[in-house]
């Protein structure tokens, strides 16, 4: 069995309107699902991805309005790295981000910057045979668009603490010092450690969990493996758009293994993904209660037709 790289990364925002503006207008991702946190349906769960809402391109946010900024620390993902196709793409993004008054650090083959709430992001030139996962944007040339996830970086107190679990249980391959890769038949994603003794503070601008992609057929077997290794996974939870299990790897980072599918077109057409509040059937009876308390947001894509 092999995991098919990163499925999604979920973080926290205190400002849904600003979050939508940044990830859709500035970064050019598509808001593919506007729904609620199924563990707390009074708050949004916003999903941004490529044009089709593919696993491997999906960064998501729980909105807790007005939440204070957090601070990443040991046992937390602290950087999310997306792929781009060339050095010319980095030039484009350096200029675009500077035009938004976003401070950018140019590194070898990458740009590092933060979203408006302090979540560290990176755009990296990556040579891969994986299919690029891109979203349409009138302001971003096709050849410069974000192509999906490459890796996440996590803080740990001891980079060796999780090696056996990652390699023997999850079948990650070592890809460098304190670096591992989950690569399946179609896609791969990497997981890297940086060392710190600093304790984390959850809040806006921090990552809640990282999810790894499984085929539906192997999902149950992954749960059995994690349980056998002492990972204490949750039962399989049906999230309607995919099925999930959750557990903490030995360094403390919250992992999810999520199925590839059934996907976001389960309850709305591809052409109108993310345009309306979608509630899974088990939550539809709450619509009249939750709609009035959710923050009004404007999707920048709504203005495209006028251009």
C-alpha cells in the first residue's frame, strides 16, 4: 500500500472575507466548497483547490471569527509548500506579491511569504511527472499558476522520534535528512521536519492538520495499520466528500488519512462549485440556524463575468 501524497491541509482563520480574497484573488485558487466544520457547524469550512477540487491541491480553513493569531511550535505543521513550474513563475509571483505589499523572501528555486494571518507559505519550482493541479484566473498566466502541493514542514523536538512510524507503518520513504515522501501510483507529497523546543499556540494562521490521500479500497487497511502501531486512530468518519481517520504521529502532528473521493461534485455541479453554502445531508436540517451566523463573504470569481 502507498499513500498518494498530500490530500489536503487544514488551517485556521479568524477572517473569512480576507481569507477568500487572498487565496482566490491573490493566489488564484478556486473556492471549491463553502460548507461548515462538521465538528462545529456554527463555523465555516472553506476549501480552495484547483479547478476540479482535486485531492493534492486542497488547502482548507476553519473560520473562528476574530480568532487571535497563533504560533506554530513542536508538534505542528508550520509551512505549506506549493509547486510552480519554472523560475519565470517565481519572477511573476515575486512581482505579484510585492504588488500586494506582501514581504517575499527569495530562496534557491522558491519564494517564501506569509498569508495575511501569518501562515507561512512557499512556492517552489519542482521537477515532477505529477499532473499539475491548477485553477483558472484571468490575472495569472496558465504557465505560472500554482500546481498543487509539494510538501509541508513540521516542527518537532526530536526528528528521529517519528522515523519508524513514518517508514514502517505509513510506508513513507526517506528523501533526505529529516525528510520523507509518501508516493503512490499517481502522486507524491513530502513531509519535512525542523527542530524546535518552542511550544505552539493554536490560532489564526496556524495549521490544524495535514491529510494524506488513500484510495477508498485501502482506507480501512490504513486504519488497521495505524492501530497496530499504537497510533490510536479514530473510527472511520464519513465526511460526505471523503472518509477520514485521524491520529497523531509520534512528534505530535495531527494526521488525517482521507479517501480520494467521492469528491466535491457529490452535491453540486463542477461548474458552480463553491458558489453556495453546501451542507451534507446529515447537516441540512441545521441550515436555517447556521446560515445567519456565518460571516458574509464575496467570491472574487463572481466579478470575472464582467471582465
